[in-house]
């Protein structure tokens, strides 16, 4: 009798390298990205009026108006309207922890 693999059968051991590659990909790339997106959504939903923020394009300012999907940020050049998704981080908390 011929072994299963030689007879054209399916060998489960041939899938082991692909399964290991998927696990490594998930642990080092997919999972951290999902965690980062979750933290960004939480940050954007908790942001408040008067908070000092930085946008993804690097503009620093203070939030003066908030609506469901947009914020108005006051900068040195005036007021600019942005999408909430363009907010990168809050500076207010960083200044408060640095001063303590």
C-alpha cells in the first residue's frame, strides 16, 4: 500500500507552517492595530470642550465647539473645523501630568 501523501491524499502536517504564520501575523500585526483603533475611538468619544489637542496633520489648538462628527479648534491663526477622526492626541493631560 502507498502512504496517503504519495497516493494523492491530504496530509495535515502540510498546513502547520501556514497556521503558524497566521498566528504570528495575528499576534504581531492585527491584534495591536485593533487595540490602537479601539483606543482612538474611546479618545475621540471622551474629548471635551476646552481640551488642548493635536490633529493628525500636526496642528495644535484648543477645542471650542463639538458636534457629533466635527470639532472646531482655535489655533493661533483662527478657528478651523475638523473631523473628530482627525484628532491625534490630547495635550491637556500631558501638561497636567508634567506639571505634577
